[in-house]
């Protein structure tokens, strides 16, 4: 059987690999293709019913594709980002590579297409001799880079990645520019794309930013970060599209908060002034950090406005990181988000060329 293997990777975290992977999988299934999936190295995001660490992206794809295999077959290595090195130091490099190659062989059996999802960065796995470009070469897979366009440095990042790929003689399919804001779309098309193509890089698509795709409910955020709901329980289904840090004066905060839409404010529980300001502006929710309880005068107002106030034990920076990790993540039950992601890729990416 002539099968195609695509290794979807990125140079930075939160670039949108999972959304592109899901969309390509759905498009391929609609075309009648048999699709396999593998994530060689994942980061621990949650525990399964047996208490075993699993990668959430891999588990999502396993369910979407209805793969009748164990979680460790679609993601043979699950490591925790804080103890990654300690875990890798206990692994024999040759055995690690063999385990991944065996998992790939299993994932590709009787499949027309195998989608391989990379870790947070191209270099993850280097300590055990399994970085993205080497694995891509071993699999005989084409690398499809998915890069979030934030500034002009994207070109240098991609060119550096190509140098890295050349070391392993990896086959590069092209790049997708993702999450491009409306204010940067013209430059992405008329400056960034030509610059990349001049350097011999095939730009396979430019996907506009869609905040609704990455929007979360307050309940989803609470499920991820935990904490105690102090007030505003009736507003747990509010939508969150923007995350802001409340660390300024109340006067500055009012204008700052009004510029955003459906915002979540993360601030210290001792910042009663910021909390009152956020409530009056009409934010979606507040997370108070450091286990610092605010004035009880706040609670009736939050209940009236149905604005949830959640208390967590973490510092502001840690809380922000926890929230950012779940932004844009799609669960198997998120049918509307899956449809939206698929539509975005269909309309803005040369998927026919990618899957050809």
C-alpha cells in the first residue's frame, strides 16, 4: 500500500499543530482515507482512569479517529516538562528509538495516511536521539511546519529550522502560517510569504486568527486550574477569549479592561480595587492568586453580575501558564470547534497539495 506520512511540527509551543492535525484527519476521512496517528513524545497533561500519565492531544486524536489501541501506542513516551531530563536519563537511546519506530509501524499498518504530531519544539527528544527531524527521516515522513505569525522573526525561525532539518536530510513539505491577526494579514501575504518562498520554502496556507476557536468557558478553565469558586457560580458558562493580568492602578485598569472582549482577569486576592473595577467593567471572570481572600463586600456584587471569582493557591505567573496551556485545545466532544477548525483549514490551506 502506498501510504503518505506527514510530520506536523513547529518551532514554538502553542502554534496550532493539534488544530491542523485534527482538520487534516477529518478532511482525509471524508475523502475515504484510512488515517493513522502517532505522537512520539508527549508532555503529561492529565491522568487516565488508571492513574497513568497521558498526553491530551494524543488522547483526543485517538478518540476522534476511533483507534482501537491503547494510549501508549499512539504516544509511546509521555514525559513531564518539569522532570523531562530526569526521565530521559533513565532511557537507553537505542531502545527509545526502537520503541518509537515500533509504534510508528503499528500506527501505519493498513493506513493510507499517517499523521505524526510533534512535541512543543523541534529539539524535544534530542537527549535520547529522537528529535523531530531525525524521526521524520526514519519514518520517511514529510515535515509540515505550523508557525504562529507574531512578528518578522518568524522567517528567521523557519530558516533556522531548515538548517536543522538538513542535518538529518529530512523532507520538508512546507509551512503553514497560523493565527494571523487581521492587522497582520496583508503583511503575511505580501511580505512574509514572498520572503519564505524566495528562500525555497513552500507556504501551504495562511490561516486567520479565530478567537472563537480558542475561546473557553469559565467552567473549562476552572476544571483545568482547580481552585475554589467564591462567588458568581451562575456565570460559569461565560465565554473567555482574552486573558489579562491585573497589576496596575484602578484608573489604568478600567481602560485596559474595556479594550478587550470576554476577558479573564488574573490578579492577587489582595487587589480589591482591581477586582471591583473588573466587576464594574463587566469581565467574564476573575482568578485570584496566592490563596489571598478578597473583601467579602465583593461577593454579593459578583453574584448579582454572575461573574465568577475563583481562588487558586498559585502565583500569577504559574496561573497564567496553566490557562495558556489549555487555550486552543480541542476535546473529542467539541464538535463545533472541530467543524470550525476543519473549515478554516479547508478555506485557507492547500490541503489537496498536502495530502496528494
